[in-house]
């Protein structure tokens, strides 16, 4: 049988992650067995196990049993931020997307140790290729992307999560005045993030006059990196083990915060730091 031509092969979507092993340690398996049914949304899958069936939907009001501001984190890792945020802010609901199953299991353990708040759910799917169909428009009040894979090599930059295709997915889902919060420990990726967000007319930088983070960094800083427009460190982001390692390696953390259009219509759930 002849080999199929490139034109006849199904086109693989570009993804921003690499699937790692899903084997669980004994403690993580125990957390999964006890808590997954309560916290992990089991949605029907589509062509890949990291994307939902096209008919799948998430109704936040039905999932959480109420209507409240919704915070979505893409790439929640081992759950340090989302578990702490859910415990500290019972007035909000929290939805975390993560494809790494051991990370989700660790997150379940963290949620339990944080007091088992009921305002958090985990979605084991690829957010970039899932959000547009899963969530209603204008339903996200804050979107967090903390320390995504920088994909350093130029030929891999198309795999970076923060790119125009992500904005085309998330901006219709962002509530009026909703906020995007991002952070990275790589100056070059910080510059890339800024170039993507600065070019988007539907977004407004919340900190136009705020300077770069103080100090020096061990990684290379691009010559064209903006001097201003960097957010102060968001107090609602806990110091994770990942961020601590970046600091130990001598790298600065670059915070970015942008707001969607019509900010006066529906402010984000945490207005304390906003101008």
C-alpha cells in the first residue's frame, strides 16, 4: 500500500506543551482516588485525549451551584496558586486547566490541605484548543498564565502559548473589564508577551508607567525590551517552588497585567491594585 501524501495526512494542531508521564506515586494516586470525582471535570473527549468533544460544555453556574466571578488559570502545574486562591477567596470561583495528570493529582492534595474549598474545579484538557467551545462568552473575569514554557529556540516560538491565536480564543470569553495576568522568569519571553499584548487594540495595559522589575538577571535581556509597562508582582500569586528556583538561578520575574475593553461595565474581582 502506498504511503499517504503529506496533503492527505491529518494536520496536527500546534500545542504549547509536551505530554509527560502520567504514572502516579502512591500518595498522588490516593489523592486522585479520593478527590478526583469531586474536583476534576470529566468531560467527553474529542479526537485527542487533551481536547473535548465539540459538543461538550462547561456551565459555571451549574458546576459551582452559584453565579460568581470566575478566575481561569491555564497551566496550573502542581496547583500551588489555584489551591491557595480558592481558599483565600471564597467569593470567587476558580477553574484550572492542566494536561499533566500527576500535577492535577498534586493539586487535589493541595486543595485538601487548603481546607477543601468547593469553589475550584480542574480540567485535564488543553486550554488553547478547548476554551472556545467549553465556556460561555464573557464568562471569565480573570485569566492567569504563570510561567508558561518559554520554548527558547526560534523554530519553536510558534509553540508558545502566548501568541495571537490564544487571544482570539480568550478575548471573546473575557468579561467586560476582565483582566489577563501573566508572569515569566525569562526576559526574552517577557518581551514576546508584551509585543503580542501591546499590539492587541482590545486590551489596555494596567501599568503603562510602571518600570521593569528591580535588580539584575542572569538571562539575556533583549535590547528592545520596553522600560515601562510592567506590572508589580501580583499579591494574589503565591511564591511557588518553580518561581523560587528561578530566583535561585538569578532570573528576574516579569509580571504583566492587561484589562479587556469596557472596564467600567464589569470590573475584575480584585480591584485593590488597579488604577
